[in-house]
C-alpha cells in the first residue's frame, strides 16, 4: 500500500511517503521553498517525495492529511489574544 501523508497550513508544511508500512521519503516544504517555517500547501515536498519513491500520483492508494480540527480552531480563537501587537513603539496585549 502506497500512502502519501501531508501536513499543511500550520507552521512547517511537509509531506511523507510510506510504502507497505516503511517510510520511503519525507521532507519539510521549507527545505525546498527556502522560506523558514513555510506553512503553505507542500506541493514541492509532495513532488519530491513522489519522485524520490519513483511513484506516480495515480499509483497512490491513499492520501492522508494531518489535522486536529478542534485544536486548530482553539488556536485560531486564542492566538490574536495572546500575540503581542506593536503600536506607536509600545507592546499591547489583547484581552
């Protein structure tokens, strides 16, 4: 079974390829895009993993996406309240 795992849209996007339970390739998008903590969709990482494994997209049995939706929802709700904001040279915290 050939499985492509994707982690995207939070901190460090990445992709990993597993064939018959063995990890074949894995890479973070930032290694290929040269953008630190690249959180975008890991298209370069996906292409790299498939190329490294010699697998065409049509040969994949499954594509899985890592997401803990409630954890992300809580993070979205609380992050602006905790993140410092600069205004007129001072740091304010939202409450």
